[in-house]
C-alpha cells in the first residue's frame, strides 16, 4: 500500500453540502461495485489479476532480447507506458524512447538513438488510424530496420495499422474495443511495454483486494466528495505539485484521464502539472496569494534513488544545515514547508506519497484515479468515455489536409 493517500483533512468542509456529497458518492460507489460484480464495466476487468492478455510469454521473450524499445503513439495509448517507464527507470536496464507528438525535429531525435539495429518498435493506436501516430511511423520508417521487429497494438478491424502489420508481417496485439486509451494502462497498451521492461505485470493488478480495503474505500469516497464540493464552489483547477521528477509522466497520465473524461458541457476539472521546488520560484506566489480557484495534490515519494549530497568543503557557515544532506532530503523539507503554509492559509490539498515505488503502489494509484474519475463523472452527469469536441478537431484537420492535398497535386 501507499505510504499516504490523505484527503483534504486540513480544509474546513464541515457543511451540509459536503456531507450530502459523501452520501451521494457512497451510493454511486455501491452501484459501481455492483456493476463491476456483474461485469458491466469491461474496462475495469483489466485491473484484475485474472485478466487475459492478448500476448503470450513467447512474444515477450522474442522481443525482450532487444536493447532499445521504441514506442510510437498518442495520448492514452502511450501515456500509461511512459509513466511506468519514468517511475521504474532507475531499475529498468533497457533504453525506451517515446514518440508521442508531432515534432519537426523528430528525425534528428530518432537518429541519435545508439545501436538502432538493436531495437524493436511498438506502435499503438486503438483505432489504427491515428493521424499523428501514422505520420511519426512513416517519418522514421525503414523496411529493412523494422522487419521482424514491429509490434502493432490496435483493434483487429480494417484500418491503416492493420494494413501495415499484414504487409510487413508485424506482430499484432489486439487492443480491446471496450477499453478506451486513457483507461488502458493496465491492459495491453501499458502492460506489453512493461513486460518488455522486465516488470511484474500481475503485481500491478489489485482491484479486488483494494475495493475490500476499508481505508482505500474511505479515502476514495472523501476525495471524490471533496473535489465535487470544491467544484460546486467554482474551485475547479486541480494542481499537481510534484516533488519527484520520476512522477512527472504519472502527472501527465492523470491530466489526460481527468481532462478528457470530465471536461464536457461546461463542466469538468482543469488538471495542471507543477514541478517543485522549481515552481516555488515562479507559480507559488500565485498559488498562495492569487485567486482561490485551485485545489492541490502533493505528489512525492520517500525512496531516495540518488546518493548525491552537498559537498561539505563548499558549504558556507550560514548554510551549515546543508551538511551531509541529500538533494532528496532538501526537496522533502521544501515539500513539508509548503504543506505547513497551505494549512495555515486553509488552502485545500491532499497528499499522495509512494513508499517503496513498487508495481503494487503504482497499480494502486492508477486504480484510485480511475475509480475517482468514474465516480466524479456520475456526480457531474457526464459521459467519462467519449471526447466529442476532440473528434470534431480530428475531422476538421483531415478536411484541411485533404483540401490542401487536392490544391497542390491536382
């Protein structure tokens, strides 16, 4: 279990609306757990230990021999595996490269990868037609290089990536149709790359155990009720104050999950990633003394993964308190100081602290955030599974590209 998943204890919520929202959340949670029991929420099946992957140990062994793993995808298709790699980077022996945006300098970045021949390529898109993913693959494409080294994770429908897979004899791993990209971290999209990284997939999955844990459920209910109560008071900016750089990509995963699931019909939560203590010297003034439209999540870990300490021969007398202190120790001191000031100013915050940084802990926070998002969507009466506004931009983009193509070539 995580060291801490504290809800908004320091914030004065003692009112009828908050208590009413706790009761609503409990009711919604009971309904969700009943639906889970009756297999009415297929995406949560991938959070259970008995989930059957669409890849075999033989495939993992085949591609695990490569030193480099190159992953191409967009949004939820890649953010999960990216957050896993960042979290465990200190113990993963392979080099993993992510191509998750359109970048004019992509080719030069790709060419800097050492031992490129000792690489396998994982391309992920649920639809198999994601424009940016196809564009990035085509930019770095080399028939000789990807031969017998290409894995495509997509729906087994008629789509572009299936055509590519069949043409170049790629390994095909089925992307479950009933699991959206932002909810897919513990399905094939996140777990196949994790397997290539040498991680234990089963340890990530503890849904059944967690929903029987009274502390986990109590924390979940109070977090959801707190966020919803704040939302009704127009406190809708959710700031992740991250004090461990290996958790940056976990923050980005959370950002997409919350923004894309809840941001509809004028409703939603606006997730913002803030890097600390760097942002103490820029944004913290606003956080402490600006508009009271934000709530905060302190993200940190206890584990000290680097042994760098202040050089005692350099330390001036006025800062003798730095002697023999690691950088992690200094970061944690700043984190504690910030929480103390937040308490004094009655700024709403919660804290999530990883103790040992294990698969179980990361799996727990994935589970927690997904359940939190699903429960918030019920309270806000929004559909957590679609993204209609984004689809409109995709359609408009293709319209513009087709128009420019016809003007240029015909």
